[in-house]
C-alpha cells in the first residue's frame, strides 16, 4: 500500500480556552471499542488510548481520531493499524521532519495533525481514509510525571469518543512502594448515573480504578447526551510518608528521590503582593482580584508579615513597611483592598522594585520571603523595555527570595513574566479569565502559603547527570523530585543527603539504601520507568533553563533536549513526529500550541502547508477582544481542512475570531488598485470564520455606543486591498483623529499630537487613557478599549483597528458591534453551501490576513456576500462624514 506522511510539530502558540460542547457523531462510523489504560508507577504515568473504528458504509470515507491529553505530558507513541498494516510514528528533529513533510507535500502525499490547548488539556487529532466496510485501530501513548500540589496527586483522563461505545473501558493501575494513604475519584464522569460504573480496589501498595459504563449510561452523565461521554475522570491520591528523608527508588542504573518531609514546623513568611490596577483590569478582573485578596488576607497567620502594593503609572503602598498580620492590620488591609480601582497604564518595573525594597527593608531571621506579582498586561509606563526590567529586578532580588508572576488573561506577555520568574527562582502561571479566577488566585497562594524549608540542597554519592538539586523553598503539600544516573551499577548502597534551613535551625536528612534488588516491586513491562522519568524531568527542566541561557550554553542545552527527545521518542518543542500513512490524504498540518508566546498571545495557530486559524481570546477589562461574552473554558477543539475540502469544518464550542481581518484578494480576480478589502466575522460554534469583501474608499461606521457617546468610524484606502487611511474616535467632548502620518487628540480645549515612531508615550485624563508604543495606539475611553495599529505592506502604510473591550454584550451599531454568526453546513452540497439565518447560501473557500496580530497570519474562511454576513445592506454601515 502506498504511504504518505503526518507531521506533528510541538511549537506553536497558546490560545484562550473555549467551551467543550459535545462533538458531533461522525455518520456511518462505529467506534466499537475505546480503551484508556493508565499505569502509574511511583508518580510516573504512562497512558495508552486505543480506539477501534469500523466504516459501515459500502464506500470509503474519512475516519477521525480525536482525543485530549494533559498538556504537561509528552506524546511518545502513535500508530495506526489499517487492513492488517501498522503505521508507526517516528520522532525526528523538527527541521528534518519539516523537510520530509515538504517533500511529501510536493508529491501530493501529505496529511497532518492539528492540536490545540486549553487550561489543562491539549488535543491530538488526525484522520485517515478507511475503505468500505473496513476497520482502523488508533493507538496513542503519552507520559507524564504527576506533580504533588496541596498534598495530593491528580491523574486527569478525558473521554469524549463522540458516540456511545459498546466496549468502553478506563483502567488505571497505581503502584506506590510506600503505600497509598488515600484515593478518591472525581470529575464529571464519576457523577450522577455514572457513579455506579466506577469501581476502586486497594491492596497493599497497589490500587486499581475501573470505569466501565454501559452504552446507556454513557448518555446520562453531566454534559453527556446522544453523542456519548464528554468529561473527565480525575483520580486523586497521596502516598504514605513514614520517613522524613524521603523515598528513593533505583532501577537499571537510574534513581529517583522523592522528598516531602511532614515533620517540619512552618516558617513564618514575609509576603508582598504587587497588584496591577491599570485600566485594563477594569470590570470583573479587578473585582475578582479584590475578592481573592480578601480571602488571602484572612488566611495569613499572625506571625506572618505582609505588604500590599498597587500600581498603574503610579505606585502606591498600603504601608511602606511590612506589618505583622494582626487582626487589626488585616482588617485595615482589607479596607485598602476594597478601595482598589482600575485606572491608568502599567509600570511593572517600579512596582516590583518597590516590592523588593519593602522586603529588603525588613530582614527577619527564621522567616521566608515571597514576592507575588499579578498583572494582566505589558509594561506601558516608566521603564517599558522587557529586558531592562528583567535585569533590574534580577539584580535587585539577588537570589534572596523567589518572585512569582501571575498573568491574568491573554493580553499579558507571558514569555516576559515567565522568564522574569525563572530568573528569580519562581514560576509564572496564567490566571484564566473566568468565573473562578478568584479561586485560581487563591489556589496559587495556598500552594506557597506555608514554607517549611528554605535553601534546600540535595546531594548524592555515586550519581551523575542529576536533575535540579537546589531549591529556594519547599512548601507544605508539595514535593521535590530529583532523578539521575548511578555511576556504578555494581554499587551495593546509594547515599542521599539533604541540607536545608528550617524555622529554627539548619537541618540535614541522610539516607543510605541498598541498590541490589531494589528493582523489585516494579511492574512488569515498566522496568525502565525510572530512566524514562529521568529523561522526562531532564527535558522539562532544560526547556525552562534554556530560556535563561545565551550563546554556546543555550545551544548546548537545546542539543541535550533534542538528543533526549529523539532517544526516548518524546514529542517536544524541538522535535516533530512523522507517521507513515496510506496515500491520498490531503494536507492538514498545524503547530501545536504552547503556554508561552508573545506575538501570538491573542489566540492564533499557524498552520503549515495550508492556511491558518484564529482562536478566541478574552480581552482586558473582562471582555473578549472580538466582542464575545467574557468566558474561558477548559478545552479547545479545532478542525482544520485542506484547500481541496468542500465541506465545513466542525468545531465544538464557540471560536472567538477577529471581527475584521483584511487581505489582498487573488490578483486574478481584480486589479490591485481596485481590489476590495476583505473582512472576517466571528463564527459561532464553528472552526471556519466567514469572510466578505467591502469596496475601497468606503467610509464605515465601525462601532457606536449611544449610551456612552462613544463612536468610531474609518475610511478605507482608495486603492483598496489593505486597510484604513483614517480613523476617528469620538467620546463625549473628546475627539481623536488617526492617520498614517500621525495622531491628534483633543479634549475640546487642548490638542496633543503624536507621531507613530516616537518613544513610548502615555497621556491620561479622567476618563481617557492613551498609550502609544511600537506603532500601536491603545485607546481607553470609558468602558471601551480599542487598539489602532499602523501596518505596512508592499511599501504602503495603512491603519487597522482592533476592539479589545466593548461596553456591551448586545448588538451595537457598526461593523464591530455585530454578534458572531451562526451557520451550519448543508451536507452533500457541491458546490458547498451554508445555512445562515434559515437561508442556504453558496460559499467558496478563501483566505484573509489578520492585521490585528503582529505576525499577520493567513486565515482560512468561507467567502459569503456582505449582506449575508452582516444581515444588512452596506449602506446601513456607511457614514457621510468621519
């Protein structure tokens, strides 16, 4: 049988989460068996998903395999078995995989995988054409080290097979040498009528969880329906801890040391909270921050000392000194928190440095200091250069205490925060804009609320290639994990030593174990789990460390990551998976999203070989940048189809797409000087947006809010094909005119002029905030925030607007004021048709360019008439004067 290639790449961009509505059942496809087997050996989990599918048609058809896996995991195996032939995936260096993929594309033999990411899960998806009345078996393996948080480990398994399955099973086997102290099963798949389908068994160091729902039960869980299961099974457990020295396992020349002492007094802490109160925190974000802070203050211990700093372009403190967390001080601090209001721009540099100084002015023996930054945006005031800010803060902290950075939402530069945290022995975490954001904030604080040890150093005799051994803090409920190679397999004993500082004294934990026969108790088939755990942990830590390195050291770290990824078949940011596959599949290739990323943080996946798809984001101020209600969910589901497809892609949950994305139409259609401007409009519950054209030279009403006297209009460039030559914004008595040559703002009495290429500048009045940086004018007026970008293409300059915060969730006048369009595909329609507002419309495949994102990605779309997309005539959206 001829073969083709799939390319799975693990470099891409982080997206905002969207809802995980049940997927649509694929017609005439029978998933007759769906098994998930997860084996956890000393916290290291290897999970295998096997799906067996039959094509019940008497003709060939495409069959999809689509599963969600924890984003902390590495895929280590994928295979398909079709008509007795097995097609295995091979992990290769990204560049080599790209070259092989490109060669396959040129032969017309390529196919691909699309992945996306949510709060905790990523999606793996591919498809293959299966002959009439034939079967295919998909098998995916992924590996992860379970992390202990708040005294427990969580194994998360998602199941969404898209239809009730006659033979559906989830089997989890946990083996912990020290024994399991408690075990419980949670998640949507363990509730309601599905509870009886879950069985747990415990025997000595082992536990088993089985989930065997009947086809009828699979329709009755919360979130389930005719399409079967849709939810998570979460196995939560902890292990017995009889020895303070920790637990050491050795096997086949490798060791792992788990260190989590419980017989240690808590260390009083000095904690400073640095809270962003800039205008972008408006609405629900600032409300949830206040709520979380009130709870956190209530949880402080009386021997803790604390401080609160709030900042916009100015830095304010609740008190310039750290104060003891007495009842009266806490109540006074709560009053301060309740009065935090959003305003102004963002001076991260000055605020964090003030926090460092506050801690440095209050040295206290026998305590642990922690600095926590919460922000939702980029630095826009004071020092705005990210590198200089990072250098300033690193030099000020001097490795004396950790900095934890919490990034609220998706306008934040997460790369910047993550590097700043890593440089200062902390971590960065994204806080998702959702109804539980306050709980997320409080949950993070709880993880660092109880320091037990500081300056932890792990030492090993007879070991090499050891993972990280120095840790600034050890917190109650967490666990330190170190792995390495034994220098001599014939060693009879192996010694560990842990040195740290506790509340009152320096402490030392020493342990010596016999290595001979220590492999006993390892599950059959998993004898090399410690070696794989070591490789997994080494790769994870090097990927973080590599961000901080430069020159030859950076190259060496990347090479080590690559070598380990190739050796252990891990799909990581430096590798790609190539899978042989029957010939005839069209190109469907995408980069896998990652947590960090700056240029794409507004929700974009770049697809290789075809087009690109934009995902939704929630914007600053608690409102999506493209006009959706502010929600974040746990998953993304994206389907991307090749240019030869004539059917509509299915996506589960609303996709938040940019409202206006211009492009140059193909030159074969219209002369460049007369080409229209193309726009994209949001699509509800679909992966493909709609696009439509507007003739050049039009004066358009972009957004109007009669209740606040805000309006924005724009004039398209006469030659067309790009964007706007001029945009005007009116707000009460304020007036703003933006052109490609400059910007003028008038408050009715005084006028201020800006040039696009000038240094970063901020201008503020009572209800207006203007921030100019990097050829972007960020405008906040009342409850509305827009960003006007100066773009260049083929030597021509033009403007492009992007709404970041709208004043209302309802329909407003103007192109930006329209809600997302709901459409469904008309099946078996050639040429393709969509059903929009009960009207069947013939459509065609096309592309557009998203100028609201720095990289200006290409986006696939369904081209429809303007009247259909906007449900109105063009004259309804034009104005005579700007």
